[in-house]
C-alpha cells in the first residue's frame, strides 16, 4: 500500500532543512510515494527556493502544492 508523509520545515534554516530532508528521505519507507514538504511563505522564499532546487535520487519530480507554502515530492518506485 502506498501512502504519503509530511515533512515540516517551519523554523529551519536552509542548512538545517537540508539535513532534515536528507535524513528523512534516507530512512523513508519504500511504501511512501509522495512527500509533502511544508516550508511556509510568510518569512521569505529561502526555504522554498532551497526545496525546489533540492536534489535526491529518490525524487522523480517536484510539484508546488496548492498551498503557497508547500511542495510535493513524487518519489520513484522502489
């Protein structure tokens, strides 16, 4: 059964956000197909810019969320 998880980066710096994303994706269950990344939008665009540039071999594509302060990572199978 595939499912999605959420990673909330509110209050993180770009440096700490990178550590959080990398650690969470490294340990993510193979059943997860989508990761909703919440970065917020009231405190500037640094986290949004970082999230949209972030690269990881597990990410197939990125989609901006319906909310201005989030994005969805669609993960590769397996």
